[in-house]
C-alpha cells in the first residue's frame, strides 16, 4: 500500500458489502484500502476515530438549482455548497436553469464554471439544458463535460428555458442518443395541466388539483414510448405520482433504458399536513397524499425508483406569497435530505445501507461518477459521519443555504451529520465549514 496519510475508524462503516467495523486508509485524497477495525495505524498517518458514529460515503446530489450567476439573490455556489457540505453531501450536480445564463451553450457552461470554481465547498458538476433552439449545441456541451441534458415538457417557470413539444423532444432525444448521452426530464404533460382546474388562493387542495397525477403519468408514458423507439437513455426527475410506478416497472423489465428519482419532500411530507398559505411546501409536481407516499416507498423498496435527490430549488422569501397559484415553486432542503430521509426510512424498517444506495451510490451511477458513491479502495475519500440515533429540531437559522425558507422548519429529525470529508479533508465539522476545496467535475467517457 502506498503511504497512508489518514485512517478513519468506526464501528459502523457502510461499504458495498455491508456495514462493519473497519479502518479506512486514505492516501492523497483517495481510499487506499478498507482494513480491519483494529488494523495498525501506519507510521506517519493520522487516526480519526469516530467510535460508534457511522461512516458513510459522501452523498451525491444530482438535482440542485444553484441559480448562480443571475439569480444569486435566490441561491449561489458559496451558500449552496456550504449547505451541501453541512448536510453530508460531497458532490452536487447543478441544474441548467434558473441561473442567467442557463447552461444551454458551451459559452454559458464556461461562464458558470468560472463563477463556481472559487466558491465550491464540495465537488460540482453540471447538467446541460435541452431547449427548442439548441439542438446544435448539445454535442459540443457534452464534449465540454456536462453529464447529460435536462428538458421540460411543460413551462419551466422561467422564460429563458422553454419546454420541448413532442416533436422537439424526439429530435433532441435522437441527437443525444446519437452521441451516447442521456436526457433527464421534468415529466408533466402540458395538456393535462392546461385542462386541470386552476384556482388561486391559499388552499393546498386547490393547488394539488391543478397538478394532477395524470399529468405525470401521461408524460412518463410518452417518454417511455420515445425511449423505446429510439433506444434512448432517459431519467425521470422528481417523481411524485405513484400511479406511474407500474408503467416504469414494466418499461424497466422490458429493457427500456429508464431511471427514476424521487425527493425527500415527496417521501417525508404529505398533502394532508400542508397548512393553508404555507407555500414553502409548493413545488411542481406537488407533494401528494399520504397513500401516494406509501406507494413511493414501495417503489424505492422494490427498485423501481433508483435515487433520492433534493431538487433543492430555492428563492427569496418574498416570492413565497401565501397564494399557491402565484408563489414560486421549489423546496429548499439541501442540508436536510439525509436526516429527513433517514428519519422516515428507519420508521419504515429500512437501513442506512438502503439510504446510501438511494442517495450516494445510485446518483453517482446515474452521473457516471465512478470515483464517487462508495467506500471502497480506489474511490475518492469522500465521507459523511452520522450520529443516526441522535435527533435535532430544524431551525431555519442554522441552515446555510441563502434564504432560510424551508418546509422542514420545526420538524424533529433523526441523524446528525457530525462531519463531512472531501478527498480526505474535513470540510464540515459540526456545522462549521472549512474554506472551499471543491473541484469542478466533468463527464468522462
Ligand atoms: Zn428541479
């Protein structure tokens, strides 16, 4: 083994082969070996002993809206990556919209990378965007290192990022498939949204009725049909409608190249509990009923849903007006995803190994990040140290993202992130953040 600089020891290390007492040897920011718990610490190496706190691979959050540059009053790379680090996330992928410019050309990507570089407390990669006008930009963007392309099928909420109609979807998908890329899709069908009852006001039930499950189900059905015909690789973003699970499961069985994510808010919050006017709970697609949530957990348990990622989509406080129709849609949860999911997962009989699969291994695989997502030799020494049985009450003032609006305020959650490590460097220590050492990631073939 090459010279070891650091040994991380815990009675509970979550590895791909299960959880066990182990000592993880780190050399030059990479995991050199996973050794027996009582392995001798090599001369010159520093020992960090976490006792019974759990050592997890750093989380990979592939769905974050950082909005920087452009809408930096909403969020930015400095604040978002601090929140990520404090929450046990060591890699995030930025969504191509809500920043100005959007990530729809190589020039725009470079602009965003330049802004992110000095502010990144965790590793940061970028999704590109597929809009009606940029088919010719997709290949150059892919060659420049984006991890795939996001599109909308219904209005995105910002005018500089228009949705694709079915013809444009097929054209972009064919182009992306031609060079081996993947399309990640906000799947809500515009016709179902247009014909749903649109009633403004503070009642959550009215908002829920305006974004029906059928909008998701129909969009996903169409997406599967395109993917099947073109042999395309597609990913369903933020699945909320559990009615779509049988469609997706059947497509997977048939060999359609489809993956699916859901989000902490769909899996831990319910429509029944949203108070009138509480638009910090507004997102699209919406948080649905408790019965829908039970079915989503079943989809996670049986593997129909692959990943759990935040869809952290913040805004300024003033945009969360008490009217559900006009308030900005988006939930801020970057720092809270791990404890939120762990709290519900343990209640439902799932293990931390399951949580690691959904929040680290599977998102790393989605993005093709072979160096992330697991504690095993050769991978980056990225870790979260978690006290899984300890609880805390969410105080928005302790969150590091820019605007301390959150649907989780006042909730008591299990799982305190003690520290976070990026390539062998402690980047967060009980909520105190180190100077930025994150790197920009580019897709590799
Ligand atoms: Zn999103």
